[in-house]
């Protein structure tokens, strides 16, 4: 014999079901958002077999020359070495 509405379940059971449902859908949403972000953003890390791209040495030399870190003689000497490797 059922006494009251809800088949004998109290308010605590209904509240627990609501909380569990909110937590479940929140977890599903979090997983989907995390997967979408990981697939849409370019990877910043390099794996072991992937070579790390090196900066262009001539560009670096030009920047150092522009900042005044190397004088004319050293700039031309290093530029000749970089342009004519042995």
C-alpha cells in the first residue's frame, strides 16, 4: 500500500536524483568541451621524434646588427660564413 505521492520515496531521494543528473550532464559537457579544445588548438609541444624548428641564423645576425651588437666587420664576416658554408 502506497502512502503519499512518489511511491514512498522521500524528498531526499528526489533531491539526490536531481543532483546526480546535474553532475552527470556537467561531466558530459566538460568532456565534450575538453575534446573540442584539444582538437581545435595547435599543439605547442613537440614529440620526441619531431625536430624543433630552428630560427634563421641570417635573420638573427641581421637583428643583432640592427641592435648594434655586432660591428660592420664582424657582421660581414659572419654573413659570408653563413652564406658560404664549407
